[in-house]
C-alpha cells in the first residue's frame, strides 16, 4: 500500500508481489482495481450460499494489508465480467437490481454500498465502463451494434453507434479509454482493429481507421495521451503503440520481448503509471507485467504475477497505479478446453488481488 518513503522512480524500482484471495473459492472475474484514500477497491461476482444466483461483492484492502468485505448486490450471470470505474472517492460498478441495471457505488472509506440516488437506469448490461478526467463513458453491445454513451462534465453527450464487431476471445478485451481531450475506442473487425477517436459533443467519430491486424488488444489513457497494447493472431508477439492527447500516433511502436521459454503472449492489458506505462499479459501460466518509460522503452524483465495456484487458465490482469507500485487483479481457473488433467486444476480457483510494490 502507499508508503511515505516510496522510491522516486516507480518505473525502474524492483517489484515485490503481495497476493490476496478475494471472496469464496470460485468467485468470478474481478473488476480492475480502484485506488482511493488509503485502500485498493475491487468488485467480483460470488455465488450465494443457497445456490439461488450470484451477487456483486466489493472488497477493500486497507493500508495495513487487511481485506474488508463490502456490500453485496444482486447481479446477472456468473460468466459476465463486471467492469468498474472510480468516481471521486467511490467505486462505481454496474449491477443488476431486480430486473433493472443500475450503477451502484461503494464508499471508499467504509466499503459500504448503495444504488446511486437517483439511481440511473441503464439500458442494458454494459460491456465496459471507464471514468476519465471529464466524466463517465459506457459501452453497450447488442446483436448488431456497439453503442457508446458519455456523461462528460456532468452533461449528457450525443450517443455514438458503431457496427457490432465479431465475438472476441475470453476474457473480454479492454477497448475503451477516456482522456483529457478525447475518448478512444478499439473496434475489432474480422480482419483488423480500428482506432476510433470520439470528441465531446459529437455523435460521429473524429477518426476511424484500421491501424492494427486483428488481434487481442487494450487501450488506456494517461497524462500524456493513450497507449495500445496489441497482439498478433499467432499469440506470439505483442506491440505497444502510443498516441497523444488528441489520439494522434507518436513515436515508433515497441515490440514487447518474449520471456525465455514462453511461446504464448495473450490478453494484453495496459495502464498508465505516471508518465510511463505498464503492460500485463498472460504468459501461458499466469499474468506477467512489464513497465515502459514515456518513450515506450521496456524497463527491465517482465515480473511474473502468481498467487501460487496458477495452472495455465487464460486470464487477463487489470492494473491501477498506486503511490508505490501497481495494484493488479486476475482470475485463477482451469485452462479452457481442458481434458480434465488433475495437474491443470487449481486448488482454490477464484478472484485475486495483487500489489506490486517497490522493494
């Protein structure tokens, strides 16, 4: 957790991992971590004891390293990842309450929760929610369209409707980022990934062009602009690309080095860390994290992220910068399409929260 004597250079300091198990065994994929006050917050789906369904559960890790359970809300099917956005000193997440989807808030100081008042009724289950410096941006998918709704500076913006891309690999990709000047959406198609720039007050994209070969991708916003971590269809190469605050490419793409002995690089995620960037990916066993400076240069070797129970189950790892490192969330489960080999089954599957702190 944050410390008063944190190293000045968080991009280059050696990292030590502290891993925590969230909720009961078999808890579903967690949200991205949210850092506020003296804690790190996360939400995840957890089965009810009576077998009647699943709840959305919040947890807070305090400065002393103690996990505190938070509020529980009725939610939808267990296989759907819940994505969250920080808002002030609260964690906001979409949850199903009865037959309606709403945004619910978890207080940063207590971990308690309540439906927003007045509770905004969402048109459907969001596939991504982010909070940028100008407000909340939400992504919805239906059978034919992908819809972006924005509430910037507390004012509703025109809805942006785009074609619905083909289904992507599990887990869902991180395709939405909100910056200081524009919002960015990655739009996968059958052959490519389109880079879409959305300006405030406009219902049509300011820019929409195919920049990447079709592959698993993610985008994030930071103080200097945006970064995209992009994979190729062979799952053996990842690339980091940088864009300025207006969504214009800057610098040369950076190839992410393959760790010794690794043959798979999948499910990239990217997060801002100061003026630099952190990229996580699945290395065939579990998550790994690699840091980059503001010029896109890789800093040091990748850091494996393990709780001791990873068995090769495909997982993404979402991140948020703390004052002395990174908070990371991931999901431990069996490999997809497994033949049931005993060695592939984790002893305690479920949601994980890790702190990568400067030593």
